C-alpha cells in the first residue's frame, strides 16, 4: 500500500517560520537598528541644518564646507540656499557668528628661504658688539 498524500505539517511549519521571521525583522526598529535609507536621510537633514545655520550666521558657503568637512556638501548647499531664500523673503538680518574666523596660516618656508633666514640671523649676531659685563671700561 502506497501513501501519496503529503502531511500538512511541513506547510504549517513553513508558514509558522515565515510569520516568525516577519515578526522578528519588524522588531528591528524597536532595537534601534537603522537602515541605510534612514542613515542617508539623517545625514541629509543634518547637512541642510548646517547649511541653513551657516547662511543665517552670514558665513560663506566655502567656510561652511571647511568647518564641516564630514557633512554632505550637496545637502549643505541645499540648506544654505533654502535659508537664503527664506531670509530674503522675510527680510531677516544675519546674526554675528559666535566663533571667530580662523587666522590665516602662513605656509612653511621653502628650503632656500630657510638658509637665507639663518644666514641673516648669523650676520646680525656677528655685527652685534660684545658688551663688557664687568661694569668697567
């Protein structure tokens, strides 16, 4: 006697596993695991906020990029541009930035210039008159 009918248990087991996997994966949001799309949205929102703040503080776009090198440049630009339009429409004034601008750094001297500077210092020392420390003539 041959039995051709399959048991209903594998189908139920497969359905139960699919439902369990769906429930487990939907719980990832509750665990704090962020998807790639959420991370990209967050970075874009941060970039727009940075750009808007730079424009409101009357900072140039290039300065904004320099002060925030890890920010998404396209999002920073969008935020800067949106804030510019908003400020013009509502006739808002800029605010003074709290952080001072960075001082301009001089580039290091080249090898030829170092020799000239050290030679000039040596000449000045040789030209200086020695003073008598004994207090006499």
